[in-house]
């Protein structure tokens, strides 16, 4: 009888204990914008995004296994974090964790170029 009660209790508590160990995550989001800063040592990336005057900066961690690709280079060519530079336009999928945003995928889609002033 004790064995049945113990197994019943364990089958109730075990799923709760396992769920409590999972890191809290927020459903993933995506951002498209220009890289503001890259810190290779800390593996972070800051992206400026927005519309018109409503700009925001998204700072995210970039774990070592995150795929970074270049749309304009060889299709699907892998890049290293150090190859991303300020001014590169990227699209990144990311999610929220207790430590902040974490990137899942990054794709370089272009580069911001300085505008040319028209002749007077």
C-alpha cells in the first residue's frame, strides 16, 4: 500500500519539479535593423531598429552555436560574429530569457551606405 501511495505522489511531483528546472523563455521575436555595435569578446550584438523617429536598440547575446549567414554572399554561407560590422543590416530571430535577449539565428541582408548629396 505504501509503495502505491509513494509512486502516486512521485508521479504527481516529478513533472512539476522538471518544469521548474526549465529556464523561463518568452516566445521568440524577430528584428530587422542596422548593427550599432558588435562585442566579439562578450558575444553581444546591438541592433538599431524602428520606423521614422520611433527607434529602439535591441541588445542580444549571441551563443557560439548560433547560425550567422549572409544573404548576398554565397547562399547560406556561414559567417563568424567578428565578420559582422556596424552598419550591416541584419534580420535576427531572438527570444527573451532571465539574462536578457538571446539570438537564435542571424542573417546579414545588406549594408547601409552613406547617402550621396545631390549637386546644387
